[in-house]
């Protein structure tokens, strides 16, 4: 099973993933955590380029293709082998982040990204996506505070330095994707305190896990 967590900067994805994996393991699921960009040795090198605040002159298409390269490596070396081994993969960001950051906010268009995803990854999507939603001004305030107190890495703060208008486009993009795929997305109000958010995520997960078993996806990149 493949579950992803999405949301703007400061939405609390990383904070929530530890208690959620504990909940899943308590239900008998063998879980692994990962993230994008990153998740593999090569992916971490790509991550360093993508999130470096000094990468200010990066062309949007270059940015998109670096994310695609990271995902190709991630799927081949980590996600698909883990799922094939019967593990549940919990991933901090995936395809939807590319759709909203590069498609909506950078203006490359979701059609181009969707076609690339179909061509390269056979439209491999999560079984469930948890979207932590909150106003960008709240998320950015949280993120910048975390950078100041050392809870968030300043050398990975390129997107935190984007304008509020950019992050508003990201949020609108996420909500539009959730509207288009209501069966996959669960939208959680992330403006509440962390405990309340955690409780609501667990409620959504519990309902999802109690439904009919997930069939899972197969991808040629595995072979």
C-alpha cells in the first residue's frame, strides 16, 4: 500500500508522519517512511540542488525534470521494492506536489506533467493521499519560525523564500486536485493544533483501512 502526505510549507507533514506510522504499525502494517525529493542516495543529491536557496536562477523546466529524475530513482530503488515486499510506504510528497508546484505555481501546466507521469511512470499513483490544508500565511509563518529555531534546515529553504502569491497558487492547486480525485484524497484542516490534526488523520485512515482491500499497482520500472 502506498500513502502520501501533501501540503504547503509549514502544514505539518513531517510532524504528523511519526505518530501516524506508529498508528499504522499498531494496526499490524509493516511501514516504511520516505520523502520526495530524496528517499535514495542519488535522490538526496538531487534534493540538495532543488532545495538550495542559492538555486534562484533554475529554469522551471529544469526544476520539473529534476523532480522527475528523483522520482524515477525513488520508485525503482525504494517505493516499488517496498510495496512488492508487502510493506506500506508512507511518503512525504509525491506526484501531486509536482503538479501543484511546477504545474500550477510555476505555470508549466498540469497537462504536460500528467503526460510525463503517464509516459514514464504509467500513471502510478498512491492508494491514499492525505492533504494537510491551511492558509499560506499561517504555513509560511510556521516554516520560517522552524528555520529560526533550527527545527527546519535553512539550506533547504528555497521554496520558503517564494512569494505569498506563489504559495497561494500551490494551495489552490492542491484543493483542485482533491476536488478532481475525491476518492483518493482526504483533506485535513491543518490550521488546528497538532493533536487535533493527528486525530483527524487517524479517523480518515481508519475509515480507509476498513474499506475493501487495496489491489495495489504494478509498474514496469520494477522489472
